[in-house]
């Protein structure tokens, strides 16, 4: 099954920060649900150098299915993202590459 990388860039205004904090438990429950359904490969926020975004890597049948999965994230539904890109991704080298299917 193909793998897709969803890159989140959050809006940076105060209202977004407050809403993001309020929705964080729901967002994490959504991510946990992706894990339970075996769609999740990995997820997490960017580090201190780029605190306003994160990455969710999922397995999905195609781009439309990946977009549908990500559209259910409470952060996405609440309009907290300035930008969201979903791109098919292939892990080729490194210790995680063997654990992430090529297709």
C-alpha cells in the first residue's frame, strides 16, 4: 500500500494557539485511531527550530484516500492549518525504511 506524508503548517495567531491547545487531546486521539487502524506509520511535531507544524505519515490506497483520512483530523476540521500538503512518499534508506512499505 502506498505511503503518504501529510505536512502540517499551523496558523500562528493567538486564537489558533488557544484552539490548538484545546483540541490537542482530540487530535492525539485521532492519531491514535490511525495507529489502531494500522494506517499510521509515524507522526509528530517539528522541533524547536520550526514549532508551527508537524508530519503525519500514513498508508492509504491512493492520494484521495490519504486526503480523506487526514480531513478527519480535528485540527484540519477546525481550520487551524495555514497549509497542508499530502504527497506520496517512499522510504528508501535508513533504519525505518524496512518498516515502511514501498507500495
